[in-house]
């Protein structure tokens, strides 16, 4: 790390492989690397929840490299408020025919049952085949704090017009389900369709949907659980192509990869959701627009507004951010926390919003916001001055995975934490002092 001022603990740290260990031509770890090191060098997509006895429970995706056939979903626990962690244990492994890599946990507060939702997709077909990565959403559960897990259950969802095959889709999950103030349990999912572009995977159009877990808080029998896909209709939540086709960040990306706005501009992915003070739901996710995109629902997820760039204030400047995760969270006292990387695809030598090599996913920033009563523009939010949370040393060999990614903001017993992965190899946990959060909070009385 170049700077990590709020270091608290390491959830999992993998020994760094030498640059020569990875064969980029074959996308494989070279054979001379010891197996016990090579098979755990990819660690990402961390999600933390809390059990009734105070245990911290964190899941993530582990394997020899991204898209490897040995990827699996693992978990580790902490019984001392995140200071020390157990060795990871496998929940769901991949198989020769299916890839199981990204899972999100959820605990039933009254029962301490842990659910893990994950997307299982085909990996027994060539990468170029449209069948590759097509699959379905599943869940498993544990009633003994992860010691054993149930068989998996498939969640049948209606087809979107993004789907290539009936009954299957190209999708993924990133963020744990959450209980909204009205009692709804919701799980955002992303879905893409690479056949629409037939060019670079970086131009894949995508949209977000919300899976409402209708009776998961009360129903014990997993066969009787029901799920609803929102918004209603054939499409998920998208960016308005006609409004944003001339967006500068989008244009830089399309020019670099020879794409068109009509094919790619509606891209919206990896949404997190927070409740606002007036009862609306606010969703924020990554886009091609050089900013986090936001959308609002006034009817508990049934309909959502078209995605717009999130700004520092109503009518203010867009918050700079590339095509990487930008989760939003709400504190118990109503403040809004946004984690982002402060780069619209033109900073630190980046050529576009998907540019890697440490240019767009480094450093990791945080900003604190408040809601202005009665204001609807920008979801009613105004944000204060941003601050760097952590920065990876990217002065050496780098690649698309270099930097800080997939952060999660956590509030626990009046304390604030951020858990994130570094170079998609290590899972780290930092504690952000409350006094700093207070200092970064804007004074809306002066607006």
C-alpha cells in the first residue's frame, strides 16, 4: 500500500506472486508456482454481515485467477469485532461445468439463519460462445453459523429482454440483500448482453433489477420462498440513451473501442440502495458516464427513474467516477456515504472509464452527504469535501485489476469501517474515525 491511514486488520492477505508467475497469453498461473499459493491468489467481492452472537461473517470469491475453473465462494469469521479472522472455508465450489464465483450473504435476524445468494453459470463452453457465463440465481443456507450448508435452490425469475436464452441470463450479484424500512428484503442484480455489441467486452450493455425476497424473514421452508423481479415489465433500470449519448466520458470510451451510444449508453451495473428520509429509495451504481449513476423509486422498487449522473449538489458538478463499483450507504443517523475513485476516465493517465493498470481504481475516496428537505434534484443530496481512504502502490507492474475495488461501508456499534480488496488479491478492513466522518459532513443549514 502507498497509503492506508485507517488500517484496522487484514481479513485475508495472499502472498504476492511475482509478475512472471501469470501467463497473460493463456490466462493461467504458471505451473512452477506452488499450488497452495497459486490457487488462492484471486480474492475479491467481499461482503460482511453480523450474526446474533456478535460474530462478523465475511464472504468473498477466491481462486487461482478471475474466471479460473477453481473459483469458489468462501467465508471467514471474526469474534473480536474484525481484528482477527479465521481461515477461509468453502461454501460453494465451482464444478467442471459451472462457475460459482460471486456470492452475497444475508442473515435472518430472528433465526440466525444465513443465506448465500449466488449466480451459477456455464463454463464448459468456449469463452467466445454466447452460452459461456449464462446461468441462474441460486441460494444455499446454513443454520449452524456456516458449519454446514444446504443443497442449492434455484430462484426462477421472469426473462428480461436482455436475456439471450429463455430461462437463463448473463448476470451477477455484488451486494448483500438488505431490509428496507418498510420490511422489504431486496437484492439488486446486474444483467448484461454482449451479443448486442459483438466488439469489446468493455462495451457490453447492462441493466440492474431488484429481486424482492417476499417472505424470507418469516418462511422456514426454502421450497416455499417466493421472489419478485422489479421493476415490473421486460426491462430493468437503465441510462437514457437519448439524453446521454453525447456524454464526454461515454464518447471517449466508445471512440477507443469503436462502439456506438445506441448499443452501449444505457449501461448501469452493481447498484446499492439506501432509503431516503422521505420514504423514497435511492439506487446508485456504475455507468459509462464518468460519474456514479443514480435512480429513485417512490413505490418500493416497482418503478425507477432513468439513471442520471450523481452530482455534488443539486445543479452542481457531477462526481467523477469510472466504470467500477461505487457503493452508497446510509448511517444510522441519516448521513449518506459514497465510496468512489474520483476519476471520470481522464485523470491519472486514464484513456477512458474502463482503463486499468491502476489508473481508474486507485486511490479509493470517500465522501459524506446529507439530504436537503423538500429537494428532489440529485435525489435531494448534497455532498461535502471528498477524502482519500487508501491507495495502492502502482509504481511497478500493473494490470486491469490493480488498485482498490469492491469496497463496502460498514457501521457497527457506533463505529465505521470500510472493507475492500486490493489488486483483487487481498481483503483488507479499515476503521474510519467518527470524528472524521463528522468533519466531512456538509452543513445543509447554510445551503
